[in-house]
C-alpha cells in the first residue's frame, strides 16, 4: 500500500499545503458492518457527513478510539449510542468543574500549578503514556481517562483539589487524543438548552413540593427525572443534576 496509494496521498497533500503531511503513518483495520467489509461495491457504506448529522463529532472520535487501530472496526448505531453516553459522561464532569470553579476559584488556580503533586493522577498519566507507546493502544488510553473522571467525581465533596487535579490531567491527556469537550456544536447546544430548561423546571417543582412537605409529589417528580436518565442530588447549595449512563 505504500506505493502507490500512501505516497500519492503524501504527494498531493504536501504539494497543496507545503507542509509535512504526517510524521507517522499507520494503517487501520477494515471497517465492517455486521462483520462484513464496508465497500462501495457492496453498497454497505456511510458518508461521514451523514453520520455527523446524527451524532456529535466527539462521539465518532470516541467510537474510533475504543478500538485498536490494527483490528477491524465494526460500525453500528448501537455502538455510536453507547459512545454518546460516554460523551455525556465527559460533558457532565466538565459541567461539574465549571460549577466548582466558580465556587472555589482560588483552589482551582492553586491546583493547576501543582497537578504533579497528586500521585493517583500522575499514575493515570503514566499508564496513559505506556498504552500509547504500546503500539498506539488508544482503547487502554481512553480507559485511563475514565479513571480520572471517576476519581474526580469521588472526591469533589471530600477534597476539591483532587477533583481539580483530575480535571487538569484529563484536559492534558484528552488533547493528545484530539478530544475536546468544551466546544459544542450548535445542535448539541440547542438540545442541551432544551433539556436543561425542562429539567430545571421539574427540579423547581420538586423543591416547591419538598418545602410544602409534599413528599409524594416530590417522589413522583424524582421518578419522572429518573425515567429521563437524570440523576439528582440534594446538597447544601441546592439540587444538582447529571445525565446518568
């Protein structure tokens, strides 16, 4: 495949951009659908444009990263839905950090300068690098990112600086994989705004029921939220909510 295909791609790209096309060139496994090779001749293929009309770009990137590049990649909507939930888990953690950053701005700034002091977080970075050095094993590297989220979620009420340390390391390692959980598409923003509006309205009704000691109504609204895969948590600062896996 080096000649003529790869060399042709390099020649075209570098002639157009006058820049080095790539430092490393690796060949991925075939993309399959229902364990059958995807190809134009078989008519079982999707355009990237069509996929991105239904799913966020980061969802597709997460899906690709869950598989070792040498292995065949079996494409399915079920797997994209699964990675949509994974994407939402990252978004929820970023949302948590945004809230905490406003309340604890000094600790946020302080932690950013001393992330390497947190051994558990540094251990994740070491495992991540080992995975990437082991033939670009993105599946294991991605699993390490989830450890940071779990670590951050576990400590934010116990030791806020540990949560911030996990976040800063997550930012650093996500960037290596080309993952960006800050930029959101217009479609996602609209969906999130719509969901947030509905959820906040239900939470407000539940809080009112709690104030009136109408526990039956409070439980009924909690169940409605649960059916929408929304987890709520009552804290001293108010009710917090997240989209559950």
